């Protein structure tokens, strides 16, 4: 179920947007929704394709290794400080 969103825009912009929606045979709400989806997908793609992220991807252990990692760190701290 959709949630209502109220926007305040210039009258000419609204008229042109309605015309564009009518020409595409979709509702204005659908057109706005599709636009929001496209910019959300674009942001996710930019994050995934970040050069820094691609360089460091995979260097951290997976969640399955958490207990082993904690035991190892605990041993390191005990050896260092005790």
C-alpha cells in the first residue's frame, strides 16, 4: 500500500508533468514513484561501484568467523597485557 506524499511545486511544472504522464499513459504518482526508484537504484550502484569499496571488498572476515576472531583477539590482549 502506498503512502501519500504532498509536494509544493510551481504550477507550470505540475502542468508539464501531468502532460508528460498523460503522454506516457501512466499516472503522475507512478511517474514520480518510478523516478524515486531510479535515483535510489542509482545511489546503490554508485556505492557498489566505488573504487575504494571495490579495493577493500572481501578483506574482512565473514560473520561466520566472528567467534574465532573474538577468541583470537582476546588471546592477543591477554598475551599483551597479562
